[in-house]
């Protein structure tokens, strides 16, 4: 459900953003580094489509506003990665949820790939998720500079999943419009596509994608944002036929996505079994014997001795 931005909510967002940016600017002037990016009201209002995620994000901004200097100081990992104590603690505090998010995504992607093993887009999607999940098993204190940035990116992807849905929704629309124009399909038909898509939310679109073979095939022919090439070359006629099938079956595809509720319940069951059997074995601890006295003291101050095997 779309958020209704009444006067009270608009004022709350403006107040929190103003305080956040002022706190950030003061910290910059005082020489602190590795601070979060500046916040913008307009960007926030286009990034969320439900109040729960919006309120959680605003709460995180308010939390930053109350930080003491100690939390903004630069710390260094054992691998030489440097960031603020706040950033590193934020990663660690959310690591369990981030791993759980990717485990669920992988469980769902495996089901989808099994149902259509010839979809290149779905295979790439599954491979990408598995690569990210394996990376999250690295001990935080063994991250270099690049590793810290990667962990931050994956944490944001997990915690801002709804924002990712919006990005995927807009990206799909933009991509389909591009291939329609390239195939010579007129603007009237493109407008009709946008009218149909306006009937569903970004979250509903993601559900449709997970169920729809047609959407998966469209993704196979949409040019990649990174290199401008599609996974499969098709003729203008084939593009037009596929777009027409999507338009024709849109209502059915939307109703079929409702059946995903049962799918999600089964996925949750499989995930819990997987978590029980393997997650506890994944993150290797750092041997205390390999650390200096200062490094041990730093970890104690951070409250991170759970990352260390004190008997080794």
C-alpha cells in the first residue's frame, strides 16, 4: 500500500533529515571519516512504499543523530580495513539478519531454477546470490577495505529489500520500454504497458517475476545496464510476440502470484532446516594466539570477543 505523506509525516521526515545532515556536517568539519552519505527528503520518499520500512529507516537516522564521538572514531581490522566504529558495529549487529535474508533468497531461487533450468536470467540470479552468501562467512575482523564496502553493500541490500524491489520494478519497466522501442513498437503500446504495471506494487511485481516464465524470458533479452548487451539475441518479431504475451497474460500472471504464499511457507520450512544444520558451523573464529595484546583489547572494547577463540 502506498504511503500517504500527510503534513505530520512530511514534517517528521524533514526534521530527522535536517538533524542527520547537521550531525554529519559537524562530524566532517571535526575531521571524522567514513561517515554515511547525506540524506535527501525527495530520495527517501521515492525509496519506500510502506510505512514499516520507512519508519525503520528514519529510526536508524535518528540513532546516528545521537551517537557520541567514540562511535565515529576510525577503527582498523586485522586485514587493514578502515572505517568508523559505528559502521563496523552496524555490520556486525545486522550480520545474522543479512545472512538469513540471503539464505531465504537462495532457497527460493533454487526452487525457481529447478522449475525452469533453461532460464539464463534465473541461473545468473542464483549464482549471484550464492556468491554473496559465501562472502558473508568471512570473519569481520579479516575484512580489508574492499571487503568492508562489500559487507556494507550486502547489508543494505538485505535491510532495504523493499527499496531493492522498487529498483527492480523500475528497471524492468525501463528495460522492456527499451526493447520495445528497438523493435519498432509504437509509443501507444508502450504507454499501455505502463498503465498495466501501474496496477501492481513493486513487491507484487517481484512475486510475479518469481512465478512468471514470460518475465524471466524478457529479462533474458533486456540489455544489461553494465555492458548494454542482452543474454539472448532475438528478432524484432520475437520481441513483439513476447511483449504481447506478457500484456495478454498480465492479469493471469498477477493472480497466479498469489499462489506464492504457499511456496513461501515451504521455503521458510526448508530454510529453518538448513539453518539448524549448517549456519552454526560457518563463521570461523580468530585464534587468540594470533592477536596482539592491543588487538585483543580493541576487540574487548568493541564487545566482539565472540569473534575470537580464546582457547586457541
